[in-house]
C-alpha cells in the first residue's frame, strides 16, 4: 500500500474566476485612457479635392481645423446654400476666424503655441474668395503655418 493514491477518473479542476473582475477593469481603464472623443460633428459638405503629392501630418495635437463647404441638408434652412465656415460646432463668418485661432492657441500648452498648424478642410466646390478671406484673417493673428487637407489621387480628377 502506498501513502499517495492517484486519481483514476482524470477530471480537470474547475477554472478559477477570481481574477476575472481585475482583468475586466484593467481593460476598461486601458480603453478609457486611449480613446479619443470626437470634437465636433461635420455640418458642411466636405468632399476634399485630391492631390498626388501629399504628406501626412504626424502630430494631431498641434493642428487647428477649419471646415469650409456648403451646409448639409439639415442645416440649409438655417444657414442657406452658400459655402460656410465651420469652427468646431458652429457656423462662423470670416471675421470670427482670428478670434477662434487665438482661443484655440490659448487652450494649447505654452511650448506648442508657436508650432500650431491651421488645417483647412475645404470642399472642392467652395469658392476661392472665402478661402482668401480666411487666409487674410489668419495673417492678422500670425497663424502663418497653413495646411490644405486633401485626399490621395490624381489631381486632374479635380477638373471634372
């Protein structure tokens, strides 16, 4: 006779679920810290022109975005059908762009304020007069680093 007897039925032991809540909360905290919330909803039509020579912006925290285009169908009654400027979640006139840039610049950290880029996401059907007005306001507040956002493709497709 031996002191130790072997199990003969070969059953597997039950899986311990004691650490399962810890794992779930660890995943929850991970996704809460890395998820970026959407800043604003798009109120203007924004079909971007295409270009063949494009470069991706590396650091999104250094970008201030201005949208330009015709209002979407649900906003046509309020804003009309002419191309409009969208700053965050509201329509604006070209004279409001300078104040918007100064407010956005003030929200950023001190070391980022001199390296901010203004990104213009302009619908391909918007008129150049409105863009010129925006650029004039950007010059007044010394926001001289301007980026035009485009899609990737053949630039000759913009002529259609």
